[in-house]
């Protein structure tokens, strides 16, 4: 009987700890907070494909240099 009550007590403490841990952030949030507008005029909504092209070229050149065949090097070995 003592084993059953100790398990029940541990389970109860675990549940209370989890409720205190997970409920406190939810209770701290205020309901009257207004979200900022998502269509802000200061942000430009232009196409950014040029940046993606340069990023792709940079990453592909880094990978080509990294996986270059070491036997085709121009460094003189002595």
C-alpha cells in the first residue's frame, strides 16, 4: 500500500510541476495586446532573385574548391 501512495504522490507532484511550468507563460500574456501590422510600408517587397543567384554561385564555387581533385593541383610538390 505504501508503494502505491508514493507513486501517486510522485505523479501528483509531477503534474503540479508541469502545470506550474507550462501555465505561467500563458497566464503572463496580456489579452489586450495589439499585434503590429504586417503590411508595413517601410519594407520593400521587391524581387530578390539577384541575391539568390549570387549566393548560389558563391556556395557552388566554395563546394567546387572544397571537393577539387587534390592530384590536379598547381602547387609544386618537392
